[in-house]
């Protein structure tokens, strides 16, 4: 990658990072299916030494986060590599509200006696600062999934921690366009590239980004040992998706802000969680910390689980599906999932896409009507 690219704005970086520069080369990095290389030039085997397609994805995300990246088969493969690097007998701090898959990994390791686990409320900054002194892994996710709580990343990332301790931030919801935790002092940034980076609901991939090249080597080693390598097509599609991330985010974020306001004003809705709303408990911090308020809106529909299910059943444009961050809007009742009992039963997590906002509102309005009918109108 030419050095000049480091000075590009984020949208230009997304378009140009990781592409071949030789005259006659294809404009973009093609998918290069490879397991092994001709010996004599350093590279031996892809699981250990990487591949041109993964490296394009690593260049795109690493540069945007202000560090060096390692691509994985999924967000969870990246998460597992961080936990796997912990010495036995460590102490881990995890948010009370975070991606349920991360909570499962942390809980499974605790049950096996590999580490002690402490759960801390996302907004309890004093407890996070204290955890930085006592934990080998401090895991943050902000805004959190699915309650969209905002952690004071700047305060927590600059809290003193012992040598060798790791502070990791899951930046999946914010994307590096809205928030760059490495610059605040985090050691590791975690992405499910399945979500906004890929952006088309057609791949699974994950990325870790670190400030320190030595630490990158550790995670490359973890990937080699665990075998959590990305597929060539997935890495290619993730880069292709990332090329338009800035545009997609801008549009989806504008749609999300508009829908959050309309939902807040609607009597069929009990509560809306979106850090962009002036009355949201995380708003002041979000305004200081985030470049934009994101594409996810969580809201509680009047009438609880039954009303929320009726709403999902009535939608036509918004897809009733799990996951998030695609060009298409999706919605899910997270409280219906096992292990998600802290979530209000009527809470819906809406991942807002890039459709015309009036079409999205028309769809939601009709579905809210169907939900309200379960309350007797
Ligand atoms: C989806 C998700 C993950 C896990 O990523 P996969 O690609 O599904 O393995 C981790 N963190 C957050 C915040 C997510 O939304």
C-alpha cells in the first residue's frame, strides 16, 4: 500500500485500500483461491501466511481503524481468538448488555475454570475503570447490542491497566467511520464484518485490528492454530461491500434518525432507544464520542411480546430476520432468544437499511397498526 494512502479521508480509503497498483493489474483485488504457495519466497501455506484476498480486507479495515488487522472466518472466530490468548486463571470484565455470542464464550470459559467473569453495566464507568486495574481482559461494546447503551470509551480506555492486559472494543455497531477505539487507547478492535462492513447479508467474516504489530503476530498465530481463516469468496465480498460503506452508512444513519424520531412521537410505541435522540440517556456521551449515531434503533412496542410478534408478521418491506447492517432493513425481537431475558419482551431491534425512508415508515406504520390491534385497538 503506498504511504500516501494513509492520509486519505475515510471514504477514499475505503474505495482504494488493498487494491493492486501495478500497471496492467485488475483495478480491484480479485478473489485468489489458494492453500499453498511455491516454496522459495517466504509464503508456504495460507492458514499460516495469509492470502492476497484476506490481505485486501485487512488493509481496508486496519487502515481505517488506525492499526493493523487480521481477518477471520466470522466475528465469533475473531472474538474467540482474543479469549483464547488469555492465560488460564485470568479475570474478564464483560458488559451486562453485549452481543449474546460473546457472553456465551465468556460463560463457557468461566464454567471450564479458565477465567473468572465479572459483568458490569455498560454505563457504570467507575466500575469499568476499576476493572481495568484487576482484569486481564476488559471487553467493551458501544453502542451495545441490543439496548444501544453508550460506554464512556475515552475514560475507560485511558484508565491504567497492568502490562499484558487487553482492552478490547467490539466496534461492529459504530464502524470505524463513527468511532476509532485504538486512537482512544484500546488494544484491540473487534468487528463482525458480517454486518455493516460486508453490508449485504451474504457473508460471514470477522476482523481484529490492533495498534501494535507484535500483537498482530499473536493473533495471526491464534488464527493459524485455531484454523479460523476466512473463505476467499467471503473476504472478496467483504472488500467489495466495504468499498461503499461510507455511502451506505450515511444513508442508513439518516433513515435511522428519521424513523427513531417518528417512533418516539408514536403512541403505539412505549420506548425508543437510539443514541441520536436528544432524550436518550446516552445522547450527550454519544454526541461527544461518535461521528454518527448508527443504523440500529431499538424500540418497545405497546402490548409486549404478542404485539411485537404481530408487528414482525405484518411487515412487507422490512425483513423479519436476525443479524443487522445490510442494505435491507431487518427486524427481530431479541427477547425471544434464549439467554436474552434481560431484554424487555416487546423490544424490537430494527436494523435500518438504505431504502426510501417513506417506504420504510409506511411499512412500519401498517405493522404498528397490526401490533396495536392485539391490544384491542
Ligand atoms: C454479529 C455480531 C458478532 C458476531 O459476529 P459473527 O460474524 O456473527 O460471528 C459480534 N459482535 C457483534 C456486536 C455482533 O453484532
